[in-house]
C-alpha cells in the first residue's frame, strides 16, 4: 500500500508490532515522518541555514549506510527463502513417511484384533459350557436331593419320627423353592404334588395324635412324640401352627361354651366369678398336663386366655341388654371389679411373654454352598423367620382387637378386653352414686344443727363440706378402677350437680331475702338477722370459700384421670362462680342485717325535733345505738371471716351505712342552727365509728380510728 508520495504505507497494526520489536527514537523511523517539519526543526531560522553545508555530508553518509543495509537484507532474504523451501519440502516428505507408518501400524492392530477374537471365541464357548455344565450338575444334585428328601420324609412320617421329619420338611421346602421356576416341568410338578400330599397326610396324622389326648379309648402318645410333632407343625409354617393352636384352644373351651346357655344358671351375671375361676383352673391344668407339649414361644396359654376373654365379652354384650333394667347395681359393680381383677392378673402373667425369637442361624451361608443340605436348611429357616417376623409386625400395626388366632405370638392387652363390655351399662351405677351422694348431703345438713361458737376463721366451716369432698374423693377413687372414660365423665357431671345442690343449701341458711339483694334496689329489701345469727352467716361464707378453693383440685384430678377425649370437656367454672356468689351474698347479708338492727337508731334520728334544740351537747343517743350495734357484731365477724372477706365486709358496710345516714338527714324536718351544730357533731362521731370498724378485728374495745 502506497500513500500519495509514492512511498509504501504499512498498516497501523504492523507499525505497532514493528515499534514493539524494534523500538527507536529516530524521527526518520517514525510512520508519520514529515520532511518539511524535519527541515524546519533542523533550520528554524535564517541564521541556522549557515549549517546546511555541514549537515548535507552527514545525510548523504546516512543514505549510503541505509542502502548498504537494505542490499544486505535483500541478499540474506534471497538466501533464506531458498533454504526455507528446502526445509518445507523435507517436512512434507517426513509427514508422508509418518502417515505411511501409521497406516501400517493400524493394519497390524486390526490383524491382531482378529487374531485375539479367534482365540477368545473358543475360550468364551468353553466358559459358557463350563457355566451351563456347573448349573446342570448343581440342579441335578438338588433334584436328586429333593427326590431323596421327599422319600425320606415319607418314611419318617410313616414311622412317626417327627423330630427328623421336621428337619426334612424344612429341607424339602427349601429345595422346592429352588425349583419354583421349573414348576412347568412334569417331573418337578409331580415332586411338588408328592410334597404337598405327604405334608397333608403328616398334618392329619399329627392332629389325630393330639386328639388322642382327649379320647380315653385311644392309645395316648408320648409327650416326647407330641413335642416333636410340634416341631413338624412349626416347620409347616405359621398358618398350620395357628390352626393347631386354635383347634387346641377350641377343644379346651368347649366345656365353657356349653355352660353358657341362656336359660342355664351359669349364664347369670352373678356367676361370673365362677367362670373366672374355671379359667384359672384351666390354665393350671395346662401347666400340669400340656406345658411340655407345646413350644414356649407359641404362647398357647395366652391364646387360651384371650379366647376365653373374647367369649366372655360377647356373652356379657348379649346378657347385659336383657337384664339392664332389673339388674342389681351392686352385683354389676361387683362383677365388674372381679373382671378387672382377672384382667390385671392375666396382664401381669403374660406381660413378660412377647413374641419368641427363633433360633439364630448363620446368615453368612454362601450361595456356592447351597447344594449342601445343612446350608439349604439354614437358609430356609432364616427366610422363614424373616417372613414371620414381617407378618407379626404387620399384625402389630393393626387397630381393632381380633381373634386370638390372628394374633399368634404377639403380647395381648388384656386390660379392658372384657370390662369394656360394661361401659355402656354403667348408667345405673352413676345414678346410684348421685342418689347416694344427694342423700349423704341431706343427711349431713340435717345432722349439722349446732356450730362451734369458739371456732376461728380457719375452722369456722360446716363439717358437711369436708365430708362432702371426702365422699367425692372416695367415689373418684372407686370409679377409675373400672372406667376412665365415659362413666367417669358422667360421674364428674354428678359431682357438679351435687356441688350446685350444696351451694343452694348454703344459700338457704342465709337470712330470708338474701337472694334478692343483687336483683332489687338498695334499701328495698329488709334483711332480718337476729342476735348471734351473724355467726351462721360467717360459717356459710367460710364454707363457700373452702368449696371454692377445693374445686380446682378436684377438677385437676379428674382431668389427669380421664382419657384425653373427655379431659378437655371437664369444666367446674359454673360451680366456682356459684360458691363465689354465695360468699358475696353472705357478706351483703351481714351488712344489711346490721343495717336492719340500726333501724331504730335511724327512726330516732328522723323523729327528733332539730328546730327547737337549745344547745349542743354530747353525741346523740342514736349515734350510741349505731355504735353499740357495730361494736357488738363486728368483733365476732372479724374473728370468723378471713382477712380478705373481712376487708370486703368493711367496705360494703361503709358503702351502705353512710348513704343511709345521709338520706336520713334529708328526711329530717326543719333543722335549726343548733340542730345543724348537733348534726355536725353526730356526723363526726359516726365517721369515727365507721373508720374504726377495721380496728375492732384486733381490739373490740378500741375507739380510735385507724
């Protein structure tokens, strides 16, 4: 590329690269060199032109030097270019040689691969042949073992050699398991049918041997033979084991079922204790006669007891609806208690007996030793154990109680198994408890004619209150022993009604008209409280306070005893509010009763001639009458009431007496100047009496206000 001057012009990128490779400060090497500017820099003015002659030789010398360098560079480039072409040709030739060698190596590799495949083809065929031959030999050995085992099992079953037969059954079952995928083969199908037939015959034979236990006309087999027969049953699987246990329990319970006829005396409710004794005798008989026959892990007595409980439960569910209207509640409760005793006894007896763990067998049997009979037997036992444990866990996760044969080997919850049948029929018991407690309350109140005049505020309560809660406590102690659900909840409602009734009885012991104090206007109801009656009122207040403080403990005890579904429904707030209302009415009765005793004083004040009064003397007689009423009654009230309720009494007394005094002043006739002076003196005296009321609690003779 050339610029306008005919000189070659390089690209900016090339100029930059050259500057980085050959850095120089010479202006002649600059890409932007300008000759005019260069001359002007050398000769900036006329005086400098005198140096032109000296500068020209230097420039000419520089030009010659540059020409020589350019010529040398051109010569070297020509020489180097030829050499580069020779080197390039040599490189191309070397690449061609290398490519040829690579093709040769690839060809030889393909030939080697073909050779290896030819060699391995024979080896692979031999390997498949070896594997198939090994499998065939193993299968033939197992088939031979299966044929031999089935034949040996047939012989052992015929000779009643049950112990050896049990081992053979396990071996046969495991070998048949190995041939499951060959079930379509006629010979295998035939062997499996032989196995099933022999097992069926052996099962029937064993059941016949067990039937000899209960048939005196047949020869009794030895206990060792039957114990070995149980090993055979166990080897046959859980289903057959359940069948034998169910058969045995059914046979044992047949006499019990026969005596439970509707018209039979044994069917009656009061015969339950005899039936429970029959179960205890049956369990004792099992321990004496049959304990050595059945394996412990079968838990046969537990199944027998559970089956008995289920039969008894169904019997009660059929019987109770028929006799409920006429049943003696005492007999019902007694039978229920005996039932609970039996359930607790059975629960303790079988609590420690859980599912039996089968014999541990080494799980490390290797697959290549499966041809060995002992190894096959061990593996089969392990698989059987795992399957039965899984079935047991599945049953344990069930909800509703099922028949005994469906719960084999699992611990049974005997508590409630029979007694839950009584739950819907305990309404009569609740009615009896309520009637008894109501009669007890009435009797206590009738007998409580006298009170302790010397009692303090700690003991000034009616004895009937503590006896009432003692009666409730005894009832609460009885009921949870046989019901912690619906019946106990219904009983708690009885407690609520009895407490309400007791609170109403306390209200009846207050002066007549007290219950109207909260609904009528002040001053419209006159409360007549004779001398000494304030002691009874204080007893009512303290008794109501005692009940109010005791109810939360009763409520908490019920919540802890009841089941979760009923505990949240327990609420005694209404009863506590009722006793709180009794306390409030009692205090109001005291206050208005004292007000009524001051009626003569207020009448005297109103009738006095306040106009013609000549002089101001001591406090008036009506003031002395009011002070006498207060000083007579208040010390006894202070002695009997608690501090908080005495303070409440003082507040209410001031709130009633002061407005009554003021209203009486307004009712007086014309009042003269001297009368006003006397009223002022009387008012100060009454104020002194009222403010001095709290001090009477500690000093009845005190006359100084607090």
